[in-house]
C-alpha cells in the first residue's frame, strides 16, 4: 500500500507517490483506453490518490 501524506496543515490526504497520467494519452506512443483504465485501476488498488492529469493531454480526454 502506498503511504499517505497530508498536504499542508489542514489539507487533503493524498498518496505520497503520485502517478503521472500523461503517457495514457499517447504522448510517448500508441495508447489504448482499455489498458489506460486498467493502469488507473491498479494505481487506485495500490492506494494511489494523487493522479497528475492535464487538459492539454489528449485535448482534455486525460482529465476525464
């Protein structure tokens, strides 16, 4: 399980290790949505709650 950290004095608790989701949109090569969902589910199952997305990746699809 990924350790958790509280951001700031009263902030939310998030996973100490974040997941950068840029690669799920094909930035580094071909991307498959089924595989991308499986990867995100694996991150969540491991206790990941800090997922870095951006609307610039996949014309906003990465944020969805």
